[in-house]
C-alpha cells in the first residue's frame, strides 16, 4: 500500500532510513579465515551464500540443511567462481 505523499513508509522524516537489521551488520563483518600460504579462505561466507541460494530456490523448505549433492554442488560452483576471481586479482 503506497504511503500518502510526503510520508515515509517507516514513519517520520523521509531522510531518516531505518536502522539495518543486526543480521546485516553480522553478515557484513563475517570473518573469513586467512593463511599465509593461501591467503583468504572464504568457506564460511560461501557456505552461507550457498544455503541462502538453496532456500531461495526452494531446495531447503523445511528449515533443515542437509549435506547432500545439491549443497555440495552449489558450494563447489561458488567455490570455483570465487577461486577464479581471487586468482585473477593476484
């Protein structure tokens, strides 16, 4: 439902946006492991991205994350994409 002219959907002044969710700040500061030999190891962020992707595609619909071929395959897809990007920056 649209807001009346001049009103913010969050109430109050339109120039003030709502504070981001605490989850957004947690995601933004998610730590990835680093090693001297290999540099950054983005396993944790990639697994989170994989799970989010599987939820959006409907492969996870009951709240249970199963270690199955879909999870592994999607994680490997993201891993390969990330590995190519990381090596192209080196």
